[in-house]
C-alpha cells in the first residue's frame, strides 16, 4: 500500500473520531455506536478504509497493534477515577464479581458458543474469556448523565476496571493450553513444568496479578516523590505516559500481564497527587488521549469487518449477545453479589440493585482487541484450531460488542429512572 494511501486512511480515522461527538450529541446517544457505524460505512460498505490495513493497525502496528496500546492508555486514564474509599467499602463485592462472576460468564458463554457454532469446548472457553470483561469506557459517560447511587457507581466502575486484567490472564492461560509448549507464554510453560498443570496454573494466576500490582504501586509513589524533588511541571504528562508504556513493554517482555501495574500506577497518581494545576492537566490529557484511543479502536472494529462476515455471523452474534445480556451476565452478577453479601448486616444490596448491575455490562475495548488475537497467534504459530476459529471469534465478538453497547445506551437510562435515583451522583460531586 502506498504511503500516501496509509496517511489518507489514518487522517480519515481521526476526522471520523472527531465527528462522532457532534453526531452523538445530535441524536442524544453514546459515541461508541456512532464510531462503530462510521467504521462500517467507511470500511466494508464503501471500502474507503482498507480491510487489510485496518487489521494491521489493530493487531500488528508496532508489533503489538493500536488495539493493545489503546487498552494501556484507556485503563491508565480510567484508573485515575478509582475512589479508594468506595473501593475499600465495596472490595468484597468487586472481588467476587471479578472472580466468581468472570468464571460464570466464561462458562455460560463457552457453552452457548460451542453449542451454536459446534466449536470445540476449549475454543468456547477462549471465546468466554474474551467476552467476560465489561467496558469502563462505555459505562462512565452514561453514568455521568444519570444520578446513580454511589454504591452502584463504585461497584460497576471497580468491576469493569479490574476484570480486564483478570480476563486477559484467563485468555493467556487458555491460549497456552491450546498451543502447549509454544513461545506465546514462556512463563506459563516454565511454571507449569515445575509445579504441574493445575498447581502451576494457580501460581501463574497469582504471579500475573500480585507482581505487577505491587510494582505499579511502587512506581506511582516513586513518581510522586520524584516530582517533589524535580518539579516536572507540564513534562509530567510525557513522563507518566512514558512510564506507563515502559511498564507495558517490560512486563510483556517477561510474559506477565502489565495491566495490574498500569491500573495501580494510575490509581496512586489519581488519589495521592496534590491536585495542582499540572496534575489537573495530566488528568485531562490522559482523558483526551483515552477518548482518542477508544475512538480509533471502535472505528477500526467497524472497518475490519467484511460484508461477508456480517452476513455470515449476524444471526449467531445477535443470539450470543442476547445470551450474554439476559443470561450469562445476570447469572454471574446475582450469584457473585449474593455470595459476597452473605452474612453482611450493613450496605446490603437488594435484588433490584443487583438486577440493575447485571444489565450494566457492555462489552467493549478489551473484548474487541482480544478477539483479534487468536487468529494472529494461529498464523504465527501455525495452529490449525486458532486459524479455523479465529475469524469466527472476531466476527461474533464484534457483533456482540455492538449489540451490548446499543442496549446499554438505549435502555439503561430508562431502567435507571424506574429503579432508583439519587440527588448527587459521584461523577457530579
């Protein structure tokens, strides 16, 4: 592809991202469906954005893809908003949603996917890991417009931030099981060879969560301390962006997921900085960069699909979306929160609140990015199973993301009005 053509398509993607805001405001809807629709129009419907180039940008650009880089930027920006007071109070519920809830969602999604598509069960579980995480980027803008109770806001935000790395870890684990002994995750191979498959898998999960989280906390406090000595002023923007990308590069190099570190660093910066002018600029910069990253990802999501993909997998995607929204998600949330609230005498969540949380679970950035990886890994490792099912996984996941986001944007404001209201939402406080 000619260099001029590449610049033309990149410029078009940025222009489309800018137009998504006024279009969404005009029709009083969330930006994400607009971005996906614009990607569909300028991708498969008109061919202006080349399918192959869109795939390259999402999966392969700079060896990792804009999708994965976008996750780094989005999670770091959103982790600034973690309220430690709410996190401490709702820790058990959030932890239950991000463990028990994730497992239930994976199992239900795996069984349905395997039943509908006749895929091997291991592929079903891979699909379940991809569909398990919810999307904070989509939830937060809508919650800002609603006066949702503080406890609900804290639980949903905490769940959506922390279930991303948990799902990515399960995803990595399943890929390693599908392609045992491969170079995709040498750490998993080393740990399981020493401890055995089951004990090694548990140790692998602990390493993936605890090690990066502790290092991320240390990095966050170190930046705050160094800023008191050197006073980076406006350069704190570049410093923190560089540090977060360095965390991503170093942890990825040793097969440890970097996202707990990135979230931990962002949470420390968001809660313990002195809120001076330069820190406010840093937070605003990260928010704007996060919106740009998610805009590019969702436009590419629409552009990567082909007309044949839409025709072939639309029915399966819609059926799976309905199964996720009305079966897997409610089963996961009701079970996880009921177990978390067992024995509690205070702050008890009634079934109405649990039901509301179960419907606030759109799939988004992480699902989109993870869904593109199996096929790329299959090609690089010459794995027949991933090559065969990779396109199916991506196409069906893309349709589920679109349906779940449209459902959230259209119906959650109505559900919120009927369920409950509060005078001041945490986003407005």
